[in-house]
């Protein structure tokens, strides 16, 4: 490191190197601004030995300095464009792209609300292992870099474009581009967004460069632009390591992917809904740590009406003050969250043809908000979750957690961290049933976009023990502001489920972190078994999960298969094999190998019948690149003779992954599939017997032809 470099507490190696030479106390909390004096450390002395006697002053990293003077509050006229939420509009599913050999890229041939490449067309990059299908998926033959490893180095896994108003993609309307990327480094990686009005003869126009929020993980990054004139248009996402923005950069780790889509002419079929951005009311009290940078309003945030009796937050009768930083740059007005939000105001539009979004109410049983009916979504508004713990004003029914996890009580409301609302909504607009992909949206107040993190967790509530599983951690994009942060996951368990949103200051992702500024809130909702997916139940005769009637898909979720053998709290009804093949019992849960769920689905959408082509999917916890998933099947679950289907080698480590294979159902009215998830070894036996191996079966009824 060079003389005078900043030292971050988030760099554990460097911090450990420097710590012995700190002449003053170590700053444990970056909110306490101070300086650290340390002796200069040189790269050649990585053993921790002293370099020179000279000193450098190293401020605490990521600190926001106190203002030199009290921020001024400038009155801003209240918006008059509308006084009530605008009506909601229908949203059709996005069109699914297919590979088009003429364009050499994914393409949606007909006009829709949007176009989705899906998860399979763009997965990986160039000739990495596994290779990207139809690489390089660019309409002008721009090549990807081939260096690195899949889901270790950079790749684009999915690209979507959709109208922001819920209508069709038409000329002159605003569109949202979203890219699912694997980021190697949030500091060194960059996503460049481009568009072309004519996909047949592309003239790439630059939109914006966006950096991912996390390192060594999947991230969803996005931008907006206005569709030009043209019937077949294209967008391009360039995900690069370092370098400069270019439509075809050519870096060794760069991934370039295009998406071609049809665009309609004239006005959209559906009327656009204006972005909701009512006025923010901020306490005249100066913040202890305001940001000096201007911030944007969130795309969506419901209205707040602060009680006139709350002296800390007076509401002017004719105007609402806005916070102005000391540099004189006025912040755009932001909408706060009210104790009473109209139930018609939802992040997700609803129409009569889709199941309604249910508004949660406080459950005294779960001690948190709950939706007791099945709808297309479940929403806990600010009337249930606003504020945090015992702040002023306090959070209603704090702490709103099913396991009495407590909030931190440090700080000031709408200066420091809080969760304001949570919603869970199906992507396809249908009811919340097993197998449905859903989106969690949380409106949070972030103090510092660099120091704060939002963690999303999920737990099925079918047992007496609540086992929280981390879905994703997301960084807010704005400091001292409301943020809407989101993630997606697939519903796997019938009955009551819960999602948890944690906004924390620093620290690590824990289901109950316990920090002074941390807010933890839960939302409980009901998941049905519909959608053509039948949830398996444990069969005491077969000693494994079983679907007892013919269905399109048979699914055994974590409530039946979670963990392995006696590891951790133990796998339910272990070993879940119809021939009593035993699991290995070494290791730790969610550190070492385990199978979490298995699903068998007919590919053509019909019932599971003899001769049908089916897909077997298994969700597994991956320890490392030495893990392998072997798929086996048996025509007779009562007297199984196991037939080998395929081995899938892991390309990720220390995370959940979904692996799959396909095969044709043989003759037999009660069949079974087996997934062997093993560390090392070979796929020679359906019961390998390794110390870290997990073996699980799923039996299902098949219709005869």
C-alpha cells in the first residue's frame, strides 16, 4: 500500500497487518468520526514488521463528515398533479425470447409488454466451462472474452426489457432494461447499456454505465431509456472488468450480449401511469450525518402524513420543507411512508383477471404482519412496519418478528436505518402456489448506501423450528433516502411461509444481527399447492417423499429433504430413500453438501405419462467445485432397479445451486428418481456411501398410455 492510503475495516487482512501499529484506540464504529495514527506499512513487509518511523493519518473509511453548519430547509410547493393514487393497470407476462439464427442472438418476434432472454440462452460467457449457448449472442459478432471461471469471473446470465407503464413496447415509450450478472468485483466491474433502433443494421447508442452492488455474487442491474422509432430493435449489455465504455470492448473477462425484440407503432394499448413521487417532509432538526451529494427520488414510495401532534416532525400547513445540503444543492422531494396507505396503492398493478394482492394485518399468533388468504401477492404497508423499535415515533407492534428478534434502538427516525414496507408478489400474476417465482420488494430508509445492507431471508413455517435461509443481500442505491430494494425466489413449501427483511449497518448477514441501528421485520403469507404442481408427502411404506396422484409436476421441498442425515438439526425422515441407502453424516449444514429439494416436471406441460420427456431439478447446497450431482431413475419404485441418467458437475461453491437433467419416462405406474450429491468419487453406484454424500428419492404416479 502507498503512503497515505485509506485503510478500511472491511479489508480484514490489511487491517490485521496495521492493527499492531495503531498508536490510538481502534475506531469500532465509523459513526464516531476520528483519525487513526499508524506507522507506515509497506507491501514488502507483509509479515507485519515495521517499515519506517514516519506516520500517516488514516480517517475511518466510509464516514460522512458532520456538516460545517446547520442545513437549511427550503419550502417546496406541494405537488398538485394528483391527490389520490392512480388506477392500476394490467401487466401481461413478458414474451420469452428464442435464439434466432439470422440475428445470432435471442429474439422476441411479437410485440409484448417486454422481452425476456430467460435463464438458459445467455448463461455463462464465451468458451468458459460451461460454455455460453450460441456464443457470443451478438448481432454483429462481437466476441466475448474467454478467460476465467463461470460464477467466479464476470458473466451475463439474463437480459430483459419491459415497458415501465405496463403497456406494450411501442415507439417513444420508456422501457426498463434489467441484466442479471455475476460480479467478480463491485469496484472493478462495470455494466454498459446500449440500444439500436434497427437490429438488422445496428448503430449502437450509449445509455448508461452502472456498477454492481455486490462482489462474488449474482446481481440485477438496470437502466431506463426511451424506445426510438423502429420495428425490430435491440439492446446490448456489456459487462466488463475495468476498461472504458465501448459497444465491443474485447477484454479477456468481458461478456457482451444482445436481445432483439419487436416494437409497436403509435400509442400503447394501455395508458401509462405517472411515477408516484409525493413530497417528503423532513424534520427541521439538522441531521447528525447528512450526505453532501444530491440524491434521486425513488421510483415508487407511498405517501406519508405525519401526525401534527408529533413535535419532532411538524407538518407545515401550506408547504413541505426539503433538505438542502451545505453545498447548496437542493435534494429532490421524496415521498415518506404514512401510517395509513390506501390498499389500492401497490408496487404491483392488479386487475380483475388476476388474483388480488392481499393486504396484511397484524397477527397476534405470529407477532408480525400476515396475509391469511392466498392472492397474487401479500403486502405489509407502512401502517404496520414504519419506523424501528422504540425510535420516535415507535414501530407499531415492534419488533414484528415471528421469533422475537429485537430491533436496535439507536438513532433517529428517517435519519437512520428502518424497514418501512414489505411485499411478496408473483411474477406471473397468478396466485402464490408451490413452484411460483415471486418478487420481494422492501421500502427501506438507508443512512449510508455504502455502509448499509439489506438481507432477504425465507423460512417455511410447517414445523415448530424456524429455519431462515438467506436469499440475497442487496445494497441500497441512495443515502439518507427511501430505497426500494428487491429480490426474487421460487416458492417451494405449501402452507404458511415467512420472508424477513433485515437492514443493517455494517456487519454480516445474520437472520437476527442485533446491531444498534438494525431493523428486522417479517411478513407471513399462505402458499397453495395449485399450479399443476403437486407437493409430495412422506410415504411411510416407501420411506421417501411421494406424489400419490397423476400431476404435471411432483415436488418435494425443504420441509421434506432439508439438510443431510444427522447433520445440523437432521434431515426429516432421513435418509429419504426407498431402499434405505444411507447418507453421510460428516460436516456442517450449509457448509457441506446437502440436497434441499427435488422436482419432476413434464416438459410439454401435460401430465406425467409413460413416454413423456421430463425434467428433474434438484436444489443443492454446494461445498465446492469437487461436488457432483448424479441423477438416477427407476421404473418401479417398489422394486427399484436404478438406471443412470447424467452427472452434473458443480461450477459454483459455498452457495445454493439448481441442477437438472432430462429423460423419458419408462413404463410403470409408480416410478422414482434419485439424486446423489457427492463429494468426489465416481458415478458408478446409486448408493456411494461417502462421508459427505446426500442421497434422496422422490416417488410419483405415472399415467399409462
